[in-house]
C-alpha cells in the first residue's frame, strides 16, 4: 500500500470513528465533544490525525471550536460532499503543486484567448459569478462560485481543443479547486485575496487585455501554490 493510500485510509478511518462516536453517544447540536487529547486516546490514533479531522469538520460547519469552551457539535451529519472529497485531502503536496502548475499553463492560455474572444454574454456570466463569490456566506457557495468562474472563463475562450483538454482534466481540476479552498480557508485574508485575484482576471478580460489576463491567472495560481506549500510546512505532533 502506498503512503497516499495509508494516509487516506487513516484520515477516512478517523472521520468514520468520529461519526460513530457522535452517533453512539446520541450527540445533538450544542453538545460538546471530547478534547483533542481524549479523542486521540479514545480512537487510538495520533493527536495530529484527530486535529486534521476536526479542522476539516469545522470548515464544513459540522463543529465549532470555542476558546476555553472546547469543541461544540453544530450538526450531527457529515456532508456528502466531504465524503466525496476525502481522497484528495491526502494527496502529497508535490502532486497538488504539479496539478496547479498544469492548471497555470492551461488556464493562462485560456485567459489570454478569452480576453480576445469573449462576448458580452460571457462577461455578464462571469460578473454574476463574482457577485455570488463576494456575497457567499459559506465555504461551499464560495467554492462553487470559484469553479463556475473557471468554467465560464474556459467557455469564453471559444476553443474546442482547449475545452476538450479541460474536460479531460476536469475530474482533477474540480476536486483540486475544492481542496485548495478548504485547506486555505483558515489562512487569514486568503478568501479576500482569492476574490480580488478573480476580479483582476475578469477586469483584464473586460479590457480585452490578453497578456494581462494571462499574467493575472498565473499570479493567482502561483499564490495558491505558495499557500499550499506553507500549509505543508506547518509542523505536526504525534
């Protein structure tokens, strides 16, 4: 079994055990969970594994950590979308970076073409997405707006070959977008910067400036790569 498979199995196991713990104890919204140390001992796993699982659950609004009060359950149900994304949370950083680099090459070219070929209807679609992104009150809506922006941008390039290539890699690009946004959610200012970057890309496309559109897209993905690398450098304890 590879390291990725082992990490995925462990991560999935911890989340499954936490779900079983919530169910078996008949916990409801407002109830407190065990402490991180107690859960690690109870589940017979490392504290870092528990910490990571709790971090993801908090991002998906299943739990809420209150300083001095512990971890409180907000909903006893783990969203299906989180289950679907599980395999991608344990992809090694170098693999995520390679995928992001591939997106940089592909989407930089798409942005350049879109700036030259976009129609007014395409601009209206992307502006609508930006309004949703700014107004999003939760992570899932924010992520969906992010995905839609990139899809509408690809449509605005009006290049069937590039569209076909994007379809081929879409099974990886969409989960990559999800996991990047989930993993960077807790970084102060990251969401605001992501929104600003998308606005800069859109403005270049409105201005029909292909070079600037490509540069803004590449800058956006470079920023994302740096965030992912910074998360990977965060020390964990056992």
